[in-house]
C-alpha cells in the first residue's frame, strides 16, 4: 500500500470513528429528555438524524458485503450482526417517527399541532427504552473495532 493509500485509509477510519463518537454521544443526550428538556430533545433529533444516516452510509460497504453472500457462507457472528443491525435500524426509525408524531415542541413551533395519542406515546417510550439496550449491545459487539480504530487514528506520540 502506498503512503497516500495509508493516509486515505486513515482519514476514512478517522471519519468513521468521529461520526460513531458523535452518534453515540448524541444518542446518550437524546436518551435523557427528562434531563435535557423536551425542546432540546426534539430539536437535537433533527441534528442526530444526519449523523445516524452518515453512520449507515459510511458503513455501506460492510452492509452490502454482509447481505451479498448467503448465510451458509457467513459466520454465526456475522449472521447475528446482520439481524441485530436490522432490528436496531427499525427500532431507531420507529423511535424517530413516533417522536415526531408526539412532538410537544418542534412541530408546534412550526404551527403544526400533532394529535398526540396514547398509542404513539407508548410506542415512542417503549422503543426508546428498548433502544437503550440495543445500542448498548451494538457498542459491545463492535467494541473490538472501536478500540482498534481509535488506536489507529491517535497520532504517533513518538514523533
């Protein structure tokens, strides 16, 4: 690999790691609306969505590779990750969607008065609580990648 190739790989990993850190910190902030307040919770979700999409786009080559081959050609760990990540994605979409349907701040600020129902409020709370567990498992499963790549992007202290 050329020096330029190493630099571009390092920049790509660096970008992915920083997006992942922003995603995790953003998620932690969003998981505590009783602490941050509903207006922050709702408006920060609008900031969080592009970070979430960036995470998926930057990992798209892994996603495509995992879905390209049949299960017989995949390890149990990869098959688990594939199913788990689909569940996590669906959970995140449900929480975001239901959050807009029960908006108390952002939509009313734009003159839209959503009809908040107990159903959507319950869905939002239940999936939000479930996501805390799912995100924790996702981080734990990918912890070796996180540790390895944080070490890779740290500047060399010998120079």
